[in-house]
């Protein structure tokens, strides 16, 4: 299962209506570490189905969102609960670390 792609237009609505934690990966096509973590996020999206939403924001396509959340390095993953950021992880992370971060927000 692929992570959900969020844009400037869909971001706020998706986060406000999500009853479960949302992990958002801020990434870009040219970012090598972002490509390294992509398969991990796809696995998480499948494993967390029904428990959490795994989403991606391309910072080149939605720079306003990157600015809004102070994203200065990618990949940066932000876990949201009830529409609010509760945890931030920078750089390539293990699936276990990401799953634990989601569980903390559940």
C-alpha cells in the first residue's frame, strides 16, 4: 500500500478529519535519503492500515507546508495527533522507530 499524497489543498482537511495518528513524510524527488526511506514508509502504510495514516508531502510541490512546519532538512517525518504535531524525526529512520512514534501518538 502506498502512502497518501498530501498537497497544500488536502493537508488541513486530511489532518482535521483523521481519527488516528498521521505520520507525514516531508520529502523531495532529488533527495537520496528520501528514496531510501520510501520502501519503509510503504511497508508501514500497509502494516498501519486502520491504525494510522502514512502520508507524504513533496516539499517542491508544496513549499508552503514545508515553511509552515519549519522543515529545513529532509527527509523529516512529523507525527500528528488530532491535527497537531506531536513528534518530529529527521533523517532515515528504522521502521521500528517510526512505528513506535506512531504508537506513542495513538
